[in-house]
């Protein structure tokens, strides 16, 4: 990345201190950083710190005679390969969405002809406010890239989405943006991913579920988003944070998962990783079952819909590429190949769950089975399997027109 240049706009929020660390990471990677510090930003970090870390002059004023003499604001807006706004406050986002140009930062955003990446940071109510929602949609339509925000405890004492993502994550997003469209081969594509277990109720307090952690599916959703896809993740109950840039829909039962998947169509690719319960209780008890009421209850089961098979047979709405998972304990390839045919999908990712450390662990050793071939992937971390699978999906989709 040596020789690449970033124009870094630092907005006014408590998270502005993270812009200093971001500047350090960029400089360490050989990226030149030219900072613009807004008036509000200067309330949180000093121009001196920013300038020392960036090893460059800090710009702040639109009507500065010396700045204009050295480099006009129009030239400044085009002097980089990428414009980064971190933290992107609600105010800066609103100004950019409406094309306002009353100060140096907003004028730069209006005048630039370079890609723009924003890392939002604001109070949760501000982030969820319909005005901000509209502004984000407008900017996304305009082609502005976003990283974050994160969810969690905030400096204002509230909890929820709105935290600036950590500097290493912004750094990675900057690296992707600097690599250009080649790093986002799934831009403009929609991916549907299911993950986690389902929960089938027995009565209002009990149910049937399984031990799926959701990790592999979440990693795949995140990896697809990093390649530029719009990702809808339909998730059973898990204890995992939503991967960056992913739209998550929480469901409990198989039938809810199927309905959410159908509502999310059309999609270019469907990756069905969820461990869906094969059976559900025929009639869910309306009141809590009591131990005293004459021995164990007689539960009757009915079959759940097969989400993968249903989506693979969804006619004109069918995703171009439908991928199922198979956890097998013996004859992995033969069983998985039979499943490929039975479910009508294009690929099966099969793994041998008797391998130590696979179930609930960090690693996976998989076979990619398509109609005409079998690939044996070397054992790797689930994140790495997810990245490789996302790359394979991108290759397959980009080989066919969108
Ligand atoms: O039949 P089996 O459960 O082994 O198939 C596993 C694959 O089918 C996984 O991709 C899983 O997500 C999907 N599946 C599904 N709906 C079901 C059962 C399995 O989508 N009801």
C-alpha cells in the first residue's frame, strides 16, 4: 500500500480519539494520511496529535488564506486515492447526504471525485432515527462505502448500535477500498445465509433445539459481506455478534426461518448452514406442562419443511447458486453426493463431524461437492473456510452475468 494516499476527515465525537490510532496503522502500512479536523473534532483531539501521527499538516478551515494559497480546497478533495470519514457523525452524514458545503469537511465530500468510506459513530437513538436511516440509504445509493457501526456500551451510557468500529477493522476496510473493485467482486449481489439452530417450542417455556453454535454460518455471512455482497443472515438463537455489514433477521422455528428466507428473495446465492430441526411438536401446549398431571407427556411430532430443498425448488426466484451443508459421520462423500441430488442444490459443503475439534470447535475440514467434481479442502480455521468459500462463490457468480 506504499504510495497510496488517504484524506482522513475526523468528525466531532468522543470516538475521535480512535482516529489517532487509525492514522498510526495507516502510516505503518506506508499509506500517506492527510487529515481534515472539523471544528467539532478539534474539541476531542488536537491538531498537534493528528499532525504528529500523520506526519502532515492538518487542514481545518474553509476560508483560510494560507491553506488556500498552499492547496485549494478543491485540490485537497482530490489529492487522495480515498476519502475516509472517521468518526462520521450524524451531522457529517446528514451534510453529505444533502450535499451541503458550509465547511471544509462537507465541501471536500461534495467536491471529491474519489471513493468515500465512512465509519459512523453516534448515539444509538441518533443512529436509529429515521432521518439518519434515510441519509445512510441516500449515501449508499450514491456509492459511499460504510464500515460499522458496532453494537455495544456507549460513552453516553446507552447501549446499542452506534459505536465506531475498532481502528484495525476500519484499517482493513480502507485496505479493501484502496484495492478497488477487485476486492469487492460481489458488489451488487445479494446473498442469503441461514445459520444457527432452530428452536421448536413444546410449551411456553420449553422447546427442542440443538448445539449448533452458528459460527460457520456467521463467518460465511461476514466473508460474503467483505467481498461486497448485500447479505441477509437468517439466524436461529445464537450468542454471536452480527458480522459487519450484514442484515440479520432473528427467527426461532424452522417455519419462521423458511418464511424469512422466502421473504428475502430474490438472491444471487443461498448458503444454508443452519442446523434446522427435522421435527417439531405437532401441537404446542398453550400452558406450561405440569409434572403432577399424570406422568410424562405424550409428544407427537410432525416433519419440518426442508428450507434448502424448498429454496432450491423455488422456480424463477431460485438463487443462481444454492449451497447446502452436510455433517456426516461416515462415507462422507457418498452421503453428501446423495444429499446434493435429493435436495436439488448446486454444491454441498460436507464435513466429517467425527474429526476431533470440528463440532463446536474452531476448525473445519470440508469437501466441496458439485455435480461434476469433488474438492477436498485442507483442514483450516472456520474463518478461513468461510473466506475460501466466499471467494469460490464470487468466482462462480462473476463467471455468469448478474
Ligand atoms: O438433511 P440434512 O439436515 O442433513 O441437510 C443439511 C442441509 O440442509 C444443511 O444445509 C441445512 O441447512 C439444510 N436443511 C434445511 N432445512 C431443513 C433441514 C436441513 O435447510 N429442514
